[in-house]
C-alpha cells in the first residue's frame, strides 16, 4: 500500500538515496555532486515550516511502513518579496516506483497542499527532453510556459530547460499571506484528483 505523509528529518537519508542516481547518472538535476543526508536534512529545515516536503511510503498489509519510494517538495520561486505567492515544485521517485503511479499521487498531494496554503502559482522546471516528466506535469494541470535554450551543461552537452506553470488559485488583488505547511499539513483532495 502507498501512503503520502509529511517528510520528517529522519527521512533525509532515504530522500538523498532516491535523489543521488538522478544527480550522478542523468541530466534532470543540474547538481553534479549528490547531496548527503545531512545536506538534504538542512534543505528540508530550510523550508522553515512554510514550504512542504512530502514523501510516498510503501507499507505492508498490516500498515507498517517499509520505506520511502518518492518525495516531492516546493520552494520559493524567486527571492524578491513580490514572488512570495509562487513556488517551484520538485518531485523524484525511486526507479522501481516510476510505473506504479507514485509520481502522480505525490504531485497531486503537493498541488492540493499548496492550494490549501494559499499559493497562487506553481512552476515546474524540466531539463529537456523529458517526456515522462512533461506527461506527469501536464497530468496534474501544468501547462508549458516557456523554454530557455542551452542553459545547463552537464555530461558533455548543453541542456534546454522548460518551464511548466499551474495556477493554484485565482490571483486576487490583495492576496492573503500563504499559510505555513507546518499549520496545514499534507492535503489530499480526492474529488480534485479525479478530474485532473
């Protein structure tokens, strides 16, 4: 059984292990050195209770958690204050989980959580080409917003980066400040998930 929950500090090693192959063998991440558990824990703590970090876990028939099979999080899109209602989203799953719908479950939970927090836009940043990531983003309501050509160089080649954008809420003239993830928790909207 797959469950979605808020990430905890002691999940950092499992999260780092899921991320490492994407850093070392691929170009979906522009990092060149895989962060260790301490670095990943510091990144999670850097969210300061505002931005969500969530994990997908696999449980046995008795409901005992067997391990983390994916994670997703949001971060500040840009540093300037006027961007504070916009987030950049990230998701990674363990290779064995990619065909089991784990990515979609995680992303739907992340989008529902960000919406409940009061953020207005989510930005997905995708190293191109990456048909799987594009399909996942579009399956949860993201639309292509633009491409930066040859902005990353890794493994001996230049890489384009695409931006996908999803409106989370109607932008109001005077929006309320986003709520903290620490106060909202993981939100799953089963009705919204059916029509995405």
